[in-house]
């Protein structure tokens, strides 16, 4: 999906025109429909990127004798980030619909916090810290 997607812009224009014609009583259904189309576009883009990434990993694994990245590798963090962004669309709609801008801010702070905590497991200093903590448990 490009930064400027003419097809998606047409969909948005059509949704806005339909809202003008139908009035505010159909606004939630129109917004849901448009967000569903955006989500489908994002899913398609993510699927292509994930397939490309998997193909690259398989190619590099076939070319070298080393095995692909372990469970804490780039692929897991990347996949987690993509899934959280996909889920951010409906969560943002729900949060802003029920609590307005404050709800939207709280929603995105939570998304950022979850992604930060998940990605911190791959940081070298965090790995050293986990090893130190595990020494106390033995």
C-alpha cells in the first residue's frame, strides 16, 4: 500500500459523499465499512510482506548452513508489531468512539507500551539482565 493510494482515496470520497447524502444516522455503518476496506488493504499488504520475509529467510537458510533466527529474532518482533498495528485500527475506532480523543490517546499509549515491552526482549542489555535474574532463581 503506497503512502497515497488513489483507490483508497476514491473509497474515502465515496464514503464521505454517501454520508452527505444519507445523513449522520448512517455514519457508524459507513465508517465501519470504510475501516473494513482499509483493514483488508492492510491485511493484503502485510500478507505480501510476511510472505516475502519468509521467502528471504528460507533463501538465506538454504544458502548458509546456519539455521534461521530463533524465536526471539527479528521475524517475531516484526510480526508482533504488524499484528498490533492491524488490531490498532478497530481499537482506535472503539476508543475514539466511546471516549473521544482522550480514549484514543490512552489506546495508542497502551499499544506503544505493549510493543516496547515486547521488543525490549531482543535488546542486548535486557538479555544480560534476564541472565542475571535467572542466576538468583537457581
